[in-house]
C-alpha cells in the first residue's frame, strides 16, 4: 500500500502540468468492488476529481460531491417516496425530440449490473408493457450500480417491483432494480459504478429469481439494450442521442440497429481522435517556435488548434493544445 500511495502522489504532482487531466486519461473502473473496502481518498489537480484507494491495493477515480452543485439532476423532481416523481409533472410532449446523453466520460465509470441469462426483453409481453430487461439470477447474487449516481428510492414496495432500488445517475438517466431480496444502500447514498447496491431475489410480481432492470429518462422508459450489450456486458457507446420516439414500448434497439451501429462507429472514431490530443503548459522563456520544436509540431498547427496568431503573447501557465 505504501508503494501505491507513493505512485499516486507522484501522479497527482505530475497532473498539474495539464489544465484538465481528463483530456488525456482514460481509466477503467475497478472490476472487483464486492470485496474491496475504501481505505482512503486522495485529491487531484482537478477539484471535481478524487482518487479512491481500496484495501486490495486497487484504486479508481471518482467525481467529488462538489460537481453536483452545478447540476439539477439531484434536485428537480427528486423524491425518496415516489417511484416516479415525474408522472404528474412531466408529459412526454415536454421532453425534447432528441436529448444528447453522455453515458461515460474519460473516467469510463461503468459496470455491468449482474451477469446472467436474459429471460425477457423490453416490449409488450402477454399484452402488458414490460418496461425493462429481466436477467436470471440466484437469490443472494450481488447487484451493482451500472454508473456513478445517487440513490433516489430504496424500499420494499407492494407493487410488482417488490423490493426496489432506483439510482439517478449524473446524466439524468435513472436505473430501476426490481425483485430484490435485500437492499445494500439507502435513499440519498452516493454510489459509484460497480458498487454493490442490492442482492438478487424473487420479491414482488415474479415467477422466479431474476433482476428486473429498467432505464428511464424523465420518467419515460426506453430499451436498456440501446446502451448495454447484455450478451457481453459491454457498454455499446459513450454517448447516446436519446430520441423521444425511443420512449414507445414498441421501439426496440434491434429495430434501429444499423443506425445505432453507425453512431457507435462514429463514437469510436471520436474517442481515438480525442486520445491523440496533447497539451502543453507555457513556462517561463517559452515562445511558439520553441514549444513547436519541443512537441514535434509547427507554429502554424499550434495556432490553428488554439485559435491564436503567431505573434500572440503567451502568459506563463497558459495551456495550449499542441496535437
């Protein structure tokens, strides 16, 4: 652990060379949080970003609570008592025809909720709307949070959901986890991707142990397969253009597969381009020619990337994109 701390503190010091270290980092979240216990939290150069250390010598980045102050995701239509606080307040017609949603950023904070066989998909089932995905589990299997967020609802209900945990994520999407046997989190708890939130069960209107998993935005459900490949457990893309038409129970992922694949390919290309970006922090005595030579580029290229002129004054500390 001492060696790990030394490495991390070294990184934190080096991170000050960038105005935004997230532009050049792509860190995957911890895959084994079930047995890991948080032992310490370290700050970084970004006040909205911290490093969390676990007792198994693993670590990951998380957002700090301060970032929530700039968001209404955890204040508007927030209720720890109602399953759907949007129902009487937001009509489908009030939701924009298309909403750009960032599923994960450079922190890559995502984790498959639970591994298991899909027993029922999104759509109409026996003339009744089935608003999510059913995943076969054993009673007591660990259910994890798919993304970072805050628990909005955590109760044993008398509805068809049975024992239910709802998490509202930083992007406004809510994930529902139904038919649970035990809740591991309470309303108001901040959770991170991969954190255990409940145990699988057979509560509510259920014919056997399984996890009922829903994705909703402003109270409207959409096919979870639009964002998660349940065959592999992988996230399909980093960004989703969530269309109002997707909120129809008859709108399924496979119907738009070709268009979705084009978007996924575009996202992948953008991610590759983003990963190649490089930045430089101006030091005392620097000028554009010197910076260009040091970074194996040209003055013209730096000017184009930063929207500046070749004779621009460069204040010490200014961050320039050089590639």
